[in-house]
C-alpha cells in the first residue's frame, strides 16, 4: 500500500532551490573554489571512462596479438635503425649541452636544460564537440598538476587543464581557448599562437604586417609565461594567400600529431624531482622507462 | 514495498549510467557533433513515467555528475537539467497523453532549452561557436526519442516499475 499523505516538497520549491544551488556553484566555479569537490566526483566517474575506453583498448591488444611476425620484424628493424640515428644525434647533443652551459656561465645567465617526462596514455573518450580536450590516464597520484606542459615525440601538444587522482584533462594547443607564446626559431621573433578549433591549424593574430616571417619557419616555445619550457617545437608557419590580399596572412600547422597519437609525454618543468609512482614495480605495462630523467 | 523501491532506484541509476557511457562514446569527430544528450533524454523519460520518484533534486545531482563527466563548469548541466525536468514533471500527464510521434516536438523543445541554458552559462567563460550545427544534438536527440521511449518502457514494464 502506498501511503496517501506523504509530504514531499512541491516541484516549484524544488526548482527554486536547485536553480539557486546551480547559480551558487557557477559563482564558486568562477573563483575556482570547488576543485576538491570536483576531484571527488571525477574519481567516481573514472571507472565509467575506463569502461568506455576498454573495448578500444581490447581491440588494440587483439590487433597486437594477431599481427604477423614479418610485420613485427619489419617494425623492429626500423625502430632499431631509428634508435641508432637518435643515439648518434644525442652523442653530439650532450657535448653541445655542456658547451652551451659553459657559455651561459660565461655570460652569467641562468638557463635550464633538461626536463623530466612521463608517458601517459590517451583514454578513448569524447568530452564535448568544439572543444579540444582529451583525457589521459595519469593524474595527481603520478604528480601531474594543472598547467603542466604536454608533448609528443614531434612537438608541443597542450597543457594539463584539470587533474583527478587517476586521470587528467589535457587542453590541446588548437583549442579556441588556448594560446601559446612562441618565437620564430630562425630569428627569435616572439609572438603568440592561438588555437582555432581546427585540429591542424593555429592562428598568429599578433604579427605586424612587416614582421620577418616566412612560410616554413619553425615556431618554438619562447618560455614566456612560464608554462612551457623554452625551445620545444610547436608548429611550422604556413602562408594563407587568398585572392585580393596585398599581404599574406600567416597561420601555423602544429607539428605534434594531435589527432593520431595515443601516448603523450607529461613534462616536469620544476627543479625538484618527480614523485615516486605508486605501484610502479608491480605494473609491468606502466612503462617505467618513462622516467628518463635527462 | 521496500524492495521494489530499491529496485526502482537501481534500475533508474543503471539506465543513467548507460546514458553517461553513450554520452562520452569515442565516436569519430564528424559523428560526435550530432551525439545527443543521452543523459537528459533518459531523465526526461523517467520524469514523465514516474514523476513522483524522479524529481528536480535528482535531476540536479545527475546534472552535476554530467558537468564533471564532460568537463563543464559545475552547475551548468545541473541548472539546465533541473529546469527541463521541472517542466516534465509539471506537464507529465499531458506529455504522456500525446502519441509517440507527437512527443518528438516537445522533447525537441526541451532539449533546445537545455542546450540554450548550457550555451548561456558557457558564455560566462568565453565566446563560443554560434553555427547552426551547434544545435544539431537537440535534433538528433528528438529523432532518437521514440526509440528511447519504447526501450525504456519495455525496461520499466519488465522490472514492474510504476
């Protein structure tokens, strides 16, 4: 039997309370007061993201298991060759690094070379259209922090937006709300590259019309703003010559494979060493080689 | 009595979890633009079917989780969901009486209201796209409404929720 006179608050009252509570939340969010609360919720949501991610991951694993030996051998061979080339380059690099430090010392300027990195895997999860935010599987338990720069093997990918204990949201450099201070590698011209919302395009809105810049120029991080360490490649300049334009407009194409990579590098730009990873020894696939402290 | 109440809660919760999974499905980018707000669609169904169990307060809680799920500011979905569910609870008798194909229109309007509220609150943060395709999730949501309605009605009858 259903009780006849159960008193529940009327929907009108409920609505006013809820609307008020939402507005309070929004106001608090403006002041960024709710981070612990959000972290709590996000930890609760994380299994859901893993659930969505798991079929994709399983398919990938399946493909790996059943890939032919010949292909694996091929891949192995090419990787070995690449590694040798990179090693040779590194030999020279360490000598150059030492020289650079000596010269800097002569000039009495401080300059930090070398950051620590950790590999994070992308979760196959879509958040919202029109915003370029991805989720990775390393969070504050692994020492990730908001504002942390994120790279891949080819260039800058973006920065960490929010962290939860086990995952982090990374905003890509092509997001319309993101801007990154860059400089032209050829002549040191500094400017800002803004995201456009398209995955393969950055805009350079703050160039004067007589700026010394050409298509093909490499843009590297300038280190201004303090978020991104100096000297990482970001994009190459492309000219956007339209009909009836006297001056070419310049845009840039990101070097990082933003829509294709599955693994990203979180970079520590701080002097202190990164914290020990929980259970690193017990997880065989946690790629411990990530902690290549340079 | 108690058992059926718990069962109801579990079934509704499970269906909402399914909706959340659908919401963040890794679809290709061209398709994801049309991905409707499954969580709200499921909520609308439950608000129409069992308005005395699913109310504005529940909608608010689900909205906050939706905010966290999709990386919005906390309160955006919460506000929109509570307004939409309020309308559903108020008009549930009328909405129930419509045949299924006629329900599509009010559902479309409700989804638009939801998107509009989220759009407004988003604009506190910064400018946003105003292209027509931005509103396509609402249309897609309205188009899948009959399927959702029939599926959830089957679920509801199977578990004997009234």
